[in-house]
C-alpha cells in the first residue's frame, strides 16, 4: 500500500517526540540548539544521500510502500522523514545517556576522593604516632 512506510515513519517520529517531551532530552531541553543540530544533521545526510545516488551506491528499488514523491532523482520523500527520525533518535539517546554517564563519573570521583581521604587520614595518623614515639 503506497504511503505505508511514510505512515510508519510519522508514527515513529511522534513516539520519539513524546519521549523527548516527557524526559526533556533534546528539543524540550534547548529548542534553538536542537533545531540547529537537527538542520545540520539533515543537510549533512541529504548531501550524503545525493552523493551516494550520484556514485550509484543508493537507488530506489521496486517498492509499493513508498508514496512515489521524489525530492531528487532516487531520493524519495520518505528519506527526509527517515533522516529526521535518525537524527532525533540519536540526539534523544545522547540526551538520555549523558546524565547517566555524569552520575557514574561523579560516583567514581567521590569514591576516589574517599579513598584519597582515607589514605591521607592514615598518613596523618602514622605521622602522629611517629611524633609521639620520638
């Protein structure tokens, strides 16, 4: 059925938007920065696609799921929506993983600080014992 792939992409984009809004991962955290990142990603990947088509690497196969609308030769409309989904999912994943990595780094730093403090306390106690013995 023509348009099925586009419909699936739109449902997926809506799902990623809901996750983004719920957890404030990308667009809902910093809309201007997110828009800039999205535009840069889309331009990069569209140029990549056009270069791939020009080199004969990418092409449209016979598929009844596409709408048939082309943005450029062998670049279907669905490719733009796929790239939006790809970029948005990647940035949401980055937004979700970054705080986790930050917390783990904080715990490691705190644990290293505790170990260093324990070592300093032990060195201080040894120095006091040494002074008391003399």
